[in-house]
C-alpha cells in the first residue's frame, strides 16, 4: 500500500489550498460530516479515530459531542493541514470537553496498536487509499470488538455539480483530459456502491450499510456573485487545471467557469449545488 502520490499532493498544492480556504470549504462541506457523526453510537469515555482529519474541523465537532475522558485522534498525511489543526486546537482548548490529538501519518498503515478505538470516522478521508481493501483491514484491526466504522463519501460525478460544472466549463477552453479511471484514488474513489460493499466485506466488517444522502451545499448568502466566484475559482479540480494551463488560455477558462457558476447563484442565497453522498456504516 503506497500512498506516496497522496503525500506529495496533500503536502503541496492541495494541502496549501485547503488551508488557505478552510473556512469556505467547511461552510460548504460541514453538513455531510455532521450527518455522518449522527450515525455514531456515542458513549462516555470513547476513543474515536478521525481518518483524513485535515484541518481538524470535524475532529473538534466530534469532540464537542463527547464527554470529559473521551479522546478523538485525528490522523492525516498533510503537514500544512495539521499545522492549522494544531493552531485551532490551541485557540479552542477551553471550549472542548473531550481531549483531541493530531498525528501525522498514513491511515492506510495506521500507527496504532490493535483494538485501540471504539469508532473510526471519516469525512472524505478514505477515498484516497491506493489499496482500499488492505487499508480497511488495517483500520479494522485498530477497532475494539463491536467497534463502529462510519464515513461519508461522494456518489458519482454526474450527481455532484460542485465538481463537474466548473471543470466542464473550463474544458470548453482548455485541452481535454483523459477520463479518470473508475475507482482510482480521489474524490470519487468510493462512488460505486457494489465496490464499496465488496471492499468492506473483504476487509472483514459486518452489517455494512450504504445510505444515500442528498444535500444542498451553499455558500456566500451575504456576498455578491463576484465575491463568491473569486473564492470558488481557487478550489476544486477546475482551479488546479486552470492554474497549470497555458497562460494565454487562463482568462478565457476563468470566464467560462464564471458564466457556468452564475447558473447556481441567487441573490440572498449565494451559490448552491445539489450534492449526493454515501453515508456508510459498519461494525467490527
């Protein structure tokens, strides 16, 4: 299991972008994470592992739901994202009842003893494994008997215009790209329901469920469209594609994305996208 490509990405442009736009991304993506937390059976004194914890926002939300004596451990590949998480922890220590800790590491090869955790949680952190079956086997080993797994991931691209609309607009100007390999590590790595069920079965999990979750992702209700656009154009796959494109095409690509995103804007409501996820649960 080699996640070297992910380490490079999340310690480079992707990680730096998430840190820079953390507040915006949390506004957009906090809902599915909280819905996933709602599926956990929380009890006093729990130890929970947050896989792909990023900048720690979800880790803190989990800790806020727990009592004194509980512990939430966040693990991530990204040093810049963890640096922000640790800074936010210092700023919020007095507001948390449960303890929080952050570790730099590869969750596909978790650096923990067996049977340490009562639950494993992840918002968008488990779709990037190079070998998901082996990664989930390794994570399962860290769960106590009867422990819980709960994660949320994206359904297929056509159901998620947050990703596809800006990218398709940019590609009307920029050279076309080879289509992503189905199931490859990335945002849609676990979009296929049958594949996810097979992975969890082969990893040894029991009683797995996959529940469709449809939400509206919104941002910028108090902003003009131009203000929101200047933030949205800096995140997601279209942003990376434009940043790496021929300088003579950048402005045309930006204009194409501007025109497309305007379709999702309403004054007083900001920019809103229909979004579709899988809420996945299983037991050890």
